[in-house]
């Protein structure tokens, strides 16, 4: 029985890149299409762990900056992307942004999140990436929309420059990155061949992350092995209290894609059921770890070792589905 599509996710969706892009250029997006777009970006597939960086103890394998482009390409949506060097002259970027804003809204990012002055406790977001929707340009300031709960906020040129330069984050491909669609009337239509391409992309990302040191299953195992040091590292505990539920949410996103793949390729029914069961088991264990983390329970992060084993199983399962889809010659 198709159950995933019958339930709505309740809570905040942690995907400022997808929220920003879809919120900028599309209207009346339902939760399912939102999560499918996020799945097509590849962000839910594959993980890595970066030691000594609390905010990246459990990060996505693919940079959301690249993931958005992949989702747009998969959907056949034409867009413009502008990047500059992180040390480029800000005045040129600001002028270019003003020109674009005369024609419509613009997605900015990734940015230095901690440099956004209207965020409470902005210092907690040190080295975090973020995305904004630019709504309007004034003489020395810009009106923006932020998925952190700011429908409209003014930010002056100096502060926007500090954030938009993106020089304190590893994500992105330079500084002053901005995007817009070339056809703002283009509908968001997610067709069967697109979700099958998304499945193949997911399989490749899982394989790539699993072959990297501290990627895939090794990322989870590493965090479990470092539990003692993590529990006495306040920044890491605070970060994992955010990263673990984010990972759980991305598992939900993966299940939404699997549901849609099942409609496009019924011959994958057994493999999809198995992948969903593994993903939901992972999600349960991640929730268990989160509960233990908040309670400072001894050995509370050790379930991540089973999560690691399940990650390997998922990698194999997605690879099998990829091969079956390609053999069936259903990709257009």
C-alpha cells in the first residue's frame, strides 16, 4: 500500500537551497513535489564526516550548490548562474544583482550564514552555508526573504557583501553566486523518466560516498568511534542535535522518491520495499541516537554502527535498482 504519499511532513524542512529556488520561481508547491525536487538534487544520498568541524560531522555528500543545478537539468528547466571569485569587487556583483531584480526575483547563495545580521545568535552558524531570496534593491540596501523565518528583511550592502562573498564556507564554486530561471512561467512537472534518472543519480552518489574515507558507512562509524570526545565538545553536541534530525528528514525525502519510482517502474517493487525498510530502520536508529545525545546517555551514539551497516546495504540495493532500470531501457 502506498503510505508515504498519504502523509504530510509536519515540521520545518531543512533545505534552504530547494526552498529558496522553488520559493523564488514557483507558486503553490506541495510538500511531495518539494521533497521530490530535493531528492533530484541528490542531497539526501550519501554522507561524509569531517573531523574537527562541528557543523560538518554529518554532512551531505554532494554540495547543494551543485545539487540544485542537477535537479534543474533533470527537470529540463533553463536557468542562469553567475559566479565570481570570492575576492572579487563587490560593487560589480551588487550592480549585477540590481539589474536582475528589475526583471524578477533572484536566488543568492551559498552565503556565510553567520554574517546575516538579522539572525538571532548568528555566531552559532559559523562556517554554515545558506541561501536567500532577493526581492528588491533599494539605494543602499536589499529586501530579502529567508527560510529561517524572515518573510521580508532589509539588509544593507555592507552586510550583504560579507555574507554573499561566501569566503568562510567550503560549499559553492566561488563568491557572489546568484541564479534565476530564464522562463519564469515554466511549470514544475516531474515526469516518470525524471524520477528514474533521479534514482540512478542517487545510486551513483551512494557509491561515490561509500568509496571515500569517512564517507558513506565510514562516516557513521567514525562518529560512533569518537563518541567520548563528541560528548565533551559542546559545539559538536549542539551540531548533531541539528544534523541527526536533518539526516532523518532526508531519509523521508528518499522514501518519497522511492514511492514515485515505484509508480514509474512497478518491476522494482521488491527492491523498493527493501530499500524503504532499511531507510526507515536507519531513521529509527538516528532518532534513538538523538534521544541519547540529548540525555547524555553513555554509548548513546553506538547505534550509528548499525546505521553504517544499513548504509552499505542501501548502497548495494540502489546499485541493483540502477542496473535493473538501465536494463529495462526506460530512461528517455
